C-alpha cells in the first residue's frame, strides 16, 4: 500500500443517461472514502441533470460542454473530449486527480490505500492498454494526458493510451489489473478487490445503435439490481442460464442485427 498520507484527491466523472449509476457511484465514494477525497466534479453529458447532480455528497461542481460532434461521429459519444475539457478547465487544489467512469466505484474503505502516485486500470480485454474507469494521476500531469489519442488514428476507445503517455513523461505507472466479477460474465474488480467497474452501465440509454446494441435492458436491469445491493456473484444455475442467453443474443446479432 504505497500512497503517502499527504496525497489528496479530486474525483472527476462524466454522467450520461439516467441518474441511478452516477448516484450510486458518488454515494459509494462518499461512504468508502476519508478526508483524502476532498471533492467530486461531475461533467453532465446528459446536459439536463445539473440540479440533481449538485445535490450528491462531496460534489463541488457540475459542468457541461457543447457536444463534440466529430467525436460522436466516430464513437457514438464524446466521453474522451469531455474528460479532456474538464481536466483543462478545472483548477485543482488537491495533489491528485482520479478519473472514474460513472459506473465505477469503491466497495471497501481501503481502496485509497492501494493507489500509488500513478495508478491506471488495465483494459480488461487488452492488457497493454488502459481504461478510464480508474485513473489516478498527479495534478501536474492533467494538462499532458489526452483521452482522445489513438481514437482517430487507430480506432481505439477513450483513454486507452493514457498509461503509455504517462510512462513517456518518465513516470512510474502502476497498472491495476482486473479480475472478473459475476463469474466472468459482467464487471471487473480492481485494487485488490476493493473497487468495482460495471462497464457499459449507460449504454442502454444511448440513441446511437453502435452503443445501445451492446447491451439489452433486461440483462442490464438484472445486473444493476445485484450490484446496487452489493452482490457481485450469482449461483451456478443462474450463470449457465445467463451464458445461454448471451450466446443466443450474440448469434442473433450476427445473423440479423437483433438487439
């Protein structure tokens, strides 16, 4: 556990869709964090939820930006642009900034103790890349990281090259490698199991079919209800049933674009 006691944190996260995930995430941060998390800044990508977001614990600022349509055209969302804008426009008073997805949150009080001076989540599907569900960096690096790098050039998603960027700055980058939740079917743990990332939590609310077709409301509702109750596993029988449904859905998508 390498974090120095003097480290302090500002959390930055982008909200999209309904309020359930971001509300749960912020409440979990508040519940499982001590004085080291000084404030939370939310980017309202829905652009209609400012008043509700401001009522959440530790939230000091809610900001929004006009949509980056060039990024939306590529990805179906402008998550990387929103993170870049937030990091460049906010004046930070803490030693570190923690970037989190809106469905990514601590589940144990020791999560902060596992953060080193530079901690990044490994992408669960591509181990050499990073994932924006959990990135903790010194304030001095926020103007240098670029969550859009590689998106236009090689077609990767938000923040996958941030770890490499930090390493090129001469920083020692510590990867938090994911371990699967729900028997490998949904979600991942980081930081020695003290932190959970659901993944695609807001996809069902997207108007872009490239995003919405990746999840179905029924399956998402089931997993969301489990997570909100602090459950991250299910019975073997339920696992088999879920696997069969997932295989069937994959086949339907491949055969006729069903979602």
